C-alpha cells in the first residue's frame, strides 16, 4: 500500500465532500479512491469515514487523522518543492477570490504588475462579497477584509490594517447638521454595510471610552461602492473602509465627521489551505500583496 497516496485520497474525500468529487480531482475512478481509503482503514484498524448514500463524513478518529495527514502531506510537499523549484521559474494558474470593492479599486493594477514580473503565472480572479472557504471551493488563495479567521486547515496571513472613516456629503450635512458626538448619530439617516437593518451597532472609542450606537439604517447594502455613491448623493451618513471613499473625500464630495472618534480597524488578510502554504505561486503573490499594501494603514 502506498501510504502517501492513500492519505492524500482520504484528505481529498473529506475536503471535496464525496468519493466522486475526490475521484474527479485526483483523475481516478471512484472505486480506486474508495479502495485507497479502505486499505488505509484496514491498515490502521479503525473506521475513518461514515458512509451513507447521501454524504461522507469523518468519524472522530477520521477528524483527528485528517489533521495529522495534512501536516504530513505538507511536509512532503515542502521536501519536493525544495528540490524541484530551486532552479525553476514559478508557473501555472493561481485561483484567487477577493472582495468586490477591494478588487475593483486595488487589484487590477496590482495583478498586472505581478504578472509582468512573473510572466509564466496565470491568474483566475473571482470577486464576490461573501464568506469563501478555499478548500470547499477550490481556490488557491482568498483575500478578505475583516477579522482574521482561525481554522486548523487554513493559514491566515495578515497583510495590513485598514482604517475606517465615517462621512457624509456636504449637501446632507447642510440640511441635517453635523453630529458632534456618537449619540447624535441616532438622529441621522445612516447607510449600513450588510444585509440587515437590525443589530450590528456602530462602535466607536472616544477619550478611552467605548461607545456603541444603534443608528437608523435607512439603506443597507453588502457593497461598499454602492453605499459610497448613495452617500455622495446626500442620502445619509456612511461608515466604510478608507480606501473606498478616499478619492471622494479628497475631491470634497464627502466630508469626514467625528474625526476624534476612533473606529475599529479592519485587517486585510490572505487565507489559503494548509497544504498550499509551500506553493511558490501562493508565497510570491502573498509577498507581492505585502509589498503593495503593507503600508496602507499609514497612507
């Protein structure tokens, strides 16, 4: 029995969710993948997977063994890469998923520069504003803005901290007035990033004290650019990452309010599966993002 092949087949069944999907990824027959896992179970003397007609799920032993397997396979990949890539140029396709607003505002030029430097790397970029699991959905690398995720099967690399600002159009402020403290926001029309009008209070820190305000969310949307454009038209006050509104602020289309109130910062993260952490393409792109955006919080 080839232990490494059997271990890889087992991890792929868990990550892909079925024997059929794992077989497609490994370019083997379903029966061949099933045999590899059965041989592994027989060798270990324990059941690793629960099998039904609808789904395949790991047993307790299977979950524990999976975590060991991905570490072992990663170490094997490290040894192979150390030898095979010493004198080779990085090449292949890098599948990336990123947030819509950040992708539109920042990634086009960045990816063009990266591909000019590494001419043998191709990139497939998908932009969407939702949680994406790179293992479940087959991405080499996911870029996200928010709180870093923690998972034993994923690596999260923080690139930089992104400040947020609260602002509104001068036309809105002339009519409704400028709020001078967080509590006065309750009297204003606010534009909220998210799907729901309830919950998720706006949070501030002022003179060392944390303040939470339940604002009147007249417009909720899961896209920052849409909210920014609505704010420019005078619809209300908006709280967004600085990179989405910085040009409008420079042009005077939006005015920063409550500048002495600190807002929770966001983290720009790169997330990828544990077994990709030694991929040259992933490493190079992560380093490139660090070079390009590492100083964003100071700009």
